[in-house]
């Protein structure tokens, strides 16, 4: 009985070892198929030291797995078929959760144009995106299309690595943590500002990431209250340090901050009171206004071909865009913005006299 007892455990161990080898072999084939590679049954059998029937069973297992995923997820329509030209099995179809090659190229181009990251960061991000291209020939094509822009990429002067900051600040937004920040003043990085804020959102605009937050101060009872009705915008690269105060803030659901609505109404991240702007546009294409100002609506079209347009905007960042339009735009109201435009244009004109 002793000899038989020794044989049984050894047989069980062999079965487990063979099962692990099959699982590893099947997973390895699945990964290569996902990468767009072809699996030749004869070559695979020789490489793994098994017969071709074992490889066929592995492929059938992968097919069954994909069919099960397809039945439970209509967006995943991948399958394994035999490609006579490549003389092997390949994966066809795509999974909706994965970026297509054209999407990878488009996103990469946008990232390069944004100049939001340091050279080291952008190279790492682009390499990861390009690695997602299938088949491999497309990976090289996308890499070649990006190579020149990647080589000539110019990082911003602050050269700050901000990825970890974004995640930490984003977590504070989600968890409603009251935080204290030390911030470089815009006019001089040597001057620091210390603020306690309610973080509301992290946004990207015009080369920079911003923390959108409500500045708070302690009232006579030692309780933090908002200093202004509107939020401030802090460039993330200028935030030198930040820490949680250990306190939470609470906002009623009806009064929650909606970054999508905020983004529609702010220009160049200059915060301020909400204004109802009305302009006369006489440029070539009114779409330039409608695209720039998401809240813009055409009120009327005049006999001379110009348009009366109204839009909601926060603060005076809109002045920068209005000035860029030259004589194509005239501010009709509010009077305060019309007056600001007159003063700015007078100063500009004085510089050329």
C-alpha cells in the first residue's frame, strides 16, 4: 500500500503541473492574439512541446471565452479565425473599451498640442498609447507619424511634474476635504499666498491644469465660510504645497458645483461674477463665436449681415477674446464691459501714437 500511496500524490502533482502549463500556454496565445499577432499551430506545438491537437484545444478555449464575453457584452465582438495569407490564427473585431488606432493617433496629437506635460511625461504617455495599437505594423505607423512632433516637443517653462498632484487634488474634490494650499502669486513666484479652500474641480485650459476652488475664511464663530459666491482658479503648477485640514465641507446637491456648466462660461480661467453679455458680430463666420462661447445664442441677424449674440460668461477673461476679434466684435452690453473695452482700446492705441 505504501508504494500505491506514493504514486497517487505524484500523479496528482503531474496533473496539476500539466494544467498550469496549459493555462500558461493558453494565456500566452491570448495575449499575442490581442496584440494582433498570428498563431501558427505547427510552430506553436513545436515551441511548447505538445501536439497540434493540444494547440487546437487551446484556440477553441479562447474562442469559447470570447463567445461567452460577446453574449454578455454586445460591444465586445472579437473572434479568432484562420488567416490563410498569414498562415495562422488571428483575432478579428474589437473591444469597445479599447482605443482604435485612429483614436490613439488623434488623442496623441491633442496631447502634443496641449503642451500640458514635461518632455519626460509626454514621452511616457505617448509610448503607452502607441503600444496599444494593433497589429504591430500599425504601431510603427502611428509611432512614425508622431516622431517629428515628439522630437520637437517644447515643454512649458514651469517644467513641473503635476500628474501626482492632479490625482491627489482630484481625490480631495471627491472626498470633500477642506485643504490648505501655498500658492505662487502670478506677478512673482517669490511671493506666496496661503489659502484654505473647498476644492470643486480640476480642469485643463490653454496649456495649464487648474484647481477650481472656493476660498473660505473663518467667521466669528470659528467656522469656515465662503469668501466669495464664485470660485477661484489656481494653476496646479503654481501650487507649491497642499495639505488636508482634517475638516470636511458639505454642499447641498442642488447647489453642487458643475464643472461642465462652469467651463461653458469661463474664458482663460479668469473667474468673477456671472455676466450676461450681448455683442454684435460682423466677422466672416458666426461659428467662430458659437464655438468659442458654448452658451452663445444668436438673437437676431441684422440687415447688414451682422449678428446679435448673447452669452453667459464668468469674470473678465472674456475681454482677452473680445480684443482678439478686432473690429469684428462690438460689445453692446453690459455697460461695464463696454466701458472696460473702451479703456483697454484707448491704452492700446496710445502705445502706437
